C-alpha cells in the first residue's frame, strides 16, 4: 500500500501562490509574465483556481490570448464562468478564435444564449463560425459534441507530392497530426494514411495506391461512453467521426476521451457512495447538502420502515429482546452483500463482460452467497452459543444470516441487471438504494425465521 | 438516464460465436482465416475469451504470429495464461518477437521463471533481448514497467535530411510515431521535434535550430498513477521516460495509460464496495469468495461488537425495548454519512483537489453533517412523536441521529486524510471499513444519549 515518494511530478506549492499573489497586488507585470511564460497552461489554470476572482481576471487580461484560451479551457467550470463574466464579448471572441473548434464550442455553450450570439458576431472568420455553429447543434454527450473540425484530410486522387503540400497548409491549423484521413470526391471517408507511410512513399505515387482502406470511425450520434469504449478497445489516439453516409465530419482525440472515462468512473463511484453526481470536495456546503441529503433521506425512510416491521413482532420485542441486539448485524450484512454483488454487476456491465442468461447469473450469485453465508453463520453460531449459552437464539440468528445473505446477493444481482435491460443506468442501484432495500428485507426475514425457530 | 440505442458500436454476437465454433469443429481453416482477417485483433481477443481453451488454442495456432501476438496481449489474463501453457517456448518466442517491448515484457512476466528464461533463449535478436531484459528489471506499477523501448530519437547535430533518412529506418519498428525525441551526444533528452515541423523545414537545416526545447517527461521511478496524472493533465499522447541524468530510456503511450486510469477507478470502486481488487463478474465462485469474504467477516465482527455494546445497557433492553427498534436506522445513517464523506475525500485526493488544513476540512464536514443531521432529525422527530406519541423516545432517537451523523461525517473525513498522510491508499477507508466502525460508534452514541435523556 505504501507509495514511492522519491520521484513525484511537479506540484503547485503554496509559497509559489504567495509569490504570484504578491506580484499581482504590486502589479509587477514583468515578473508575472516571466513566471507564467515558464509554466504549462494546465499549471497556470491550477494556479488561477487558487486565486480569487479579481486576481485570476487580472492574470487572464495580462497574458496573451494564445495562452489564455488554453488556460480558460482547463479551469474549473465555476471559476471559468465567473472570469468570462468579467470579460467583454470582444475579449471572449479573441479567446474563442485561438481555441480548437471543440473547445471553442464547449466554452460558448457555457455562456447565456444572448451573450453567445454576441461573441459569435465578433468572430470575422466565416468558416470558423460555420464550424462552431455546426458543433453547437449536436446533443450533449454525443460524438458530435466531442469532435473538433480540425483534421488533415486528403483526396484519393491526389499524389504524394500534392498531398505533402496541402498537408503543410492544413497542418498549421491542427495542433497534432494524428492520422491523415482519405476521402473520395463526395467527402466520404474511405481510409487513412499514416504520416510515416507518406514519408516513405515516392512523390509521384497516387494516394489511392498507398492508403489503408481499413479505418475505424464512430458515428456522430454515438454517445460519449461508446466512443470511449471504441477508442480504448482499439487503442486509438484519434478517431474520425462520420454520418450515415460515411461523410467525414470531424475527429475526436484521446485526451477528450480520457476526461470522459474519468468522469464516468467518478459518476459511478459517487452514485455507489450515495452522492448525486457533479459535486467535489471544494463545493460549498449547500451544493454538497443537495447532493447528499436525498440519499440520506432514503436511508431514513428505510430505517423507519425497518422499525415499523419490527414493531409488529411484539412477542419478540417483549419476550426475547436479545434478538433485537442482532438487527444491526443482520442489516449490515444484508447491506454489505448487496453492495458487493451489485458493484460487481455494474462493473461487469460497464466493461461489457456480462454475457449469458440472467438465470445463470442469479444461480451463480446464489451459490456464492450461500457459500459465504454458511461460513459466516458457522462462526457466528459458535460464538453466540458460547457467549450466550442459548442454542435457540444462536440458531435463529445464524440461520437468518444465511438466508439474508443469499437474498441480499440475489437482489444485488437482479436489480442492476433489470435496470440495464430497461435501459436505465444500473449504477443508481448501488449504494444507498441497495443498502436500504436490503436492510428492510433482511430484518423482515430475520424476524420471520426467528419467530419460526423460537416457535412463537 | 435513458441511453440512445440507434447508433452503437460493433458487438460480438452469439450467432457469430456459433459460426466460429462450427468452423473450428469441422476444421474449416479457410473460412476461419477469412473471417478473422476481417476482424480487429481486439475483437478476436473478445471472441477467444468466449471459446473454450482448446478452441482458442486452435485459433492461435492457425493464425499468423503478427496478428496472434496482439490478440494474446488483449486476452483476459487467465485465458492467456492457459493458452500460453499450450504453446511451446519456441511458439511463445515467435509471439514475443512481434510485440512492442512493453507488451513483450508484460507477457514474459506472466510465465514461470524457468519458462521465461527458455523463451528468452529462443529469441535471436540480441538487442531485443537486452531491451526486454531491461524492462523486466523495473518494479511493477512504475513508469519503467509501463514504457516501451521503441521510439524515434534524433541527435541535435543531425540535419533535417539525415534525420528523415534515419527516421524512415527507425519508424519501421515503431507502430505510431508520436513525437521525435531530440537528444545530445550523451543520450540526454533535450527536446522534441514534431513530424509536422520536420515536414515544413528545409533539408539542410540543423535539428539544433528547429527543435522545441520544452519537453514533458516522466522519471523512470514515477508510479503509474503519477504518470497517468501527468499525461492527463498536460494532454500528452506519449511521454518520454528519463532517469536521474535525463537520459532517454523509453516512452509511454496514452493507450497504456487509459488502462491504468480504468484499473485505478475499478480498484477504488471495488474497495468502496468491499471487494478485494482484481476480480470480475466472470471469475469463479472461489476467487469471488476470497475477494468478498474478508470484508463480510469484518462486518460480522462489527455486528457482534455492536450487539456486545448494547448488551451492557440492560435497563434499556429490559425496560425500553422500543429504543432497540431504531438501532438499524442509527447504524444505517452512520454508515451512509461515513461512506459519503469518505468517498468525497478519496475522490478529492485522487484528483489533487484537497488543499488547506485538515482542521478546516473537518470543520466544513462538521457544519455540513450538522445541517444534514438537523434536517433529517426534524423529520424523524415529528414522525416518531406522532406515531408513538412518546416525546422522550422521539427526542432520544432524533438527538442521537444529529450527533451520530456529525461524528460519522468527521470519521469519514478524518480517516482517509490520515491514511493519505501516512502514505496508505485512502481508498481502503471507504466501504465496509468505514461502515463497520461507524455502526459501532453510532450505536454506542445512541445508547449513551438515550440513557441520558431517559434519565436511567
């Protein structure tokens, strides 16, 4: 579990922040420019996240828009929103022009509609405006909304020499050349060309003779998780985006997909922990309460429900109160098993590993839970028998544990599979949802079995 | 929550598997080769994961090692292990030779030591053997173990023309050219060159005049999570690996890092759900029991501990058994709040968002929990008062709920921060660990407060 400490990446120190705040307050622009020149834009964004709004705005206005546009893209959403409010539409237009079209569209999407239109009106490059407006049309979380229009495209009829000439022009607008996409005269994607192949080929060779006709692509309507799956599975660093006619529309790069994968994992993690998505530790108390309280309320209702069930077993309450000492144990085990089995199903579904029939899956979980339940119950039985010297109580608690563990495992397996089949995100079935329902079921089973064994 | 269904990536169908199994059984090699020729190696790996061992081995022996080496790299670890047992050391050496050095080292690491040596002895390319043996030396989960030796490297003294000639040679061993690394005559990394820049530059230009001296790199001893952080933060598709003297040792590509990010997220998710890492839904019942049982045992001990605590409050058990009906509620709320607060800290730590003092963090969580606790307790109090018409019980349960929620929030915040400071993975503090300890604390607090309020 120990981590190596000797070699760690660069981190923003508080002393660095202090120096920068000092320079801002004394308006020491030269020193600021010199320092920020040394930093990567992602590091500057991290620094700005630590400053207050006025200081951050000061830095943004001080630096060149080539750099600030990238910084803006990397900032925390709420910090960016506030800084953008402090900039004029002309200043924002300046930033937008420097960005790749995908980042430009993302930035514009965060502005109020009227302001967005004003910013777009300030951009004189008509082609760029058309590209951005196209990207703004696509639904959120689709391949269309993720892609950029910048790419290097060649026609199959070109020669290698012509191709190199054109690429030199196109490449100026493209930060990194991943792949060269080959299209026919109808703009239909028919293959790709690696820069490597182009370097090796002779000048007069026709592209149609050297391109690779196998090219992975994603449909513009794919959702972002599917794009992530395709790129991760086929180890792609960039993927072209096409429509129904295979017309080449844009390309998605892996760095955007890394963000999708991280966000997806964070969302599932938070759901499993009973937190509504999209909060982080730096959010305010009210935002965090909004994210946490509904799930706690669910737990509260579950607890009251469990109490109401027990309330109906008055013989047990009055004559065998010792039985009540083990309700937290039964409820906790039901919850734990439920969370374990649902988590493994949710993860399997996310990785497309779940194959075969639901019945087989339930049978497997039943055997697994039964095995776990029997082992646990055996220990519990021996312990209780020795501790309390009461065979019947020990038997009631232990037998209940076995049954409860099996039922909890089945519920934890079945609910996410059912949700998935109904096209609902199975991740909501993990965490408080499964714990609460298993608590109630577990206690009901416990009291019914106890009543039977104690013969009351 | 609904997902779009119209446009989805290709998936292996059961009918396709049936066709392939039929062809294997009738030894229809031609049809098999034709079909597999159409598929990406990642898809073939998925198909082989569905076949039984003999069928999968048959396919591996049938196909060319250029393709099978990549297929082997993509297979599930347990399937690969079994197939490798069915191959001779000579056959394995053939596969290893086709792989990039990083994948070759990973494959060799899975073999028993003696077999590994035999395979290496079968490889005639001495340089390749030296590269692989170097990679086998690095500790698991470090940049060294992730990197490949294949890269395109130029010396600052070369000209563009000489460079292009050398690159053509080097590039044959490199699947994708990401960046060209520039080194001085001592092999020290001094910068990089983009293929784009090389295409634009004149033939006689010296590399030292056109290279970009700013180049991100990672130290060979960085752990894999730090490499992932650097690459994600700076949007890198490949990163050079260096030692203390900045000597260029290898390069890591983003596709390997995507796997690290996914594995890391899965590990944290499983820990939060009480599953020891490295199992999936397709593993056998015994592997899954090994992963799940220890955490359940922890829960069992917690439940017995809670019962033992309650056992000491005999006045409550005998005279106020109704109080016992709410122990599952108190325990569940303590567990839920603990999981919420620990998850948000663990996620914040993973994203380097946790700044400032532990005290401030605990104060914030205290205010947050107090707010949540008071809201929940108010509802609970009103409900219990109306239902049971017993002011004292309602008061005891509600006041306890507030205190328990606050304490659970503080424990859930403090433990992961403490573990992180002690250089232990804070993710183990989520899930059953936090639930179990909060159950016990919660019930103890509940009974103490009740005893005080009921004045017994």
